[in-house]
C-alpha cells in the first residue's frame, strides 16, 4: 500500500515540476536551464524544512511522511534533467554555462537544504518551547 | 493527455526509486546512500539516451519527464549530503563527487551512444 501512496504522490510532484518548468520556460528565453535549477532549489529547501520540522511534529503518520518526502518532493526535484541539460550545454559549445550550472546546482542546492534545516529546526524548537510553558 | 503521460511515468519512477531504497536497506547496513547514487546515475544515463534517440513527444513525456524525472531526485541527494557535513567530510566529498561525476558521465554516454 505504501508503494501506491509513494507512486501517487510522485505523480503529483512530477506534475508540479512540469507545470513550474513550463511556466518558467515561457518567460525565460536564455539557454541557461534556470527552470530545473529553481525547481531543485525549492525542493531541497522544502525537504530540509519538512524533515526537520513538519515530519517531527508527530502529526503525520509514517506513511504520509514517506509519501510526501520520498514520493512528492523526491519526484518534484530531478537529477537526470540536470545531467542531460549540462551535457546539452557542453554540446552547444557553452562550456561556461555548463560549469556555472554544475557549480550553482552543487552549491546553492546544498545551501537550500541547509536553510530548510535551519528554519525547520528553529520552528520546531519554538513550537516545543511553547508546549512546555 | 500530456498530464496523464507524465503522471503515469512518474508513478512508476517514484515507486522504482522507493523500491531501490527499500532493497538497499534490506541488503546492506551501510550509511552511504548507495540507493540515491544508483537511481541518479542510471536515470541520467536513461534520460541522456532517450533525449538524443527520440523526438516522439509522448515517449518523452512518459519516460523523460515522468519516469526518469521521478526516478532521479535532487532534494534527497542534498539532504543526504547535508547530513554528512561537519561530521563526515570524507563521505561528503565522496558522495558529492561520485554523484556529479558519474551522473554527468552516464548522461554523456547515454546521449552519445
């Protein structure tokens, strides 16, 4: 049953990825793949925040945590599109953009995850502090 | 139709990624995120191959955006990397290098195969 929930949540996450990617692609005309980068940064922040706050509040069942974290956010973000876009940039002779894309993805992705962790942990402490008083 | 194709592919991709994770958990007690590394590298190869070998829109939506897009993940990769920071810089470096290096090489091979 858990596999079914992960699959359904994954389908919704992918749909959100496609929707946001299409919307960004409609206004962004440069070859630099900003859409995937933005999607991946948002997802990394959300997973960090959820893992360190939302999933620890005890209000969600383990099944919901797996479906949302692994299924939905996991499918919203993507690594394969990032890899292929980088190779396409290299093939187009845009090595500078390819290097920039890899560095931004590696650096900002980690920072987004950290920010999610940071704000999530803060929020959890705040909430637990209130419960104790 | 576009929406259905993406959702069907992503349904299978997310289940496959979760399944690999469960299998890996049952096989080894290693703290190294082999499952994520495996899906990200194999998915990069798959999408690379698909992208340069077909222009068939339905297949690109179902397998490309849906299946390979959801089989691979970026958010879990970053969460796992962050967990290594400050306590295990060796594995942090190994995991970061392995994912980006092998992921890009796999996409390159798939694309040019």
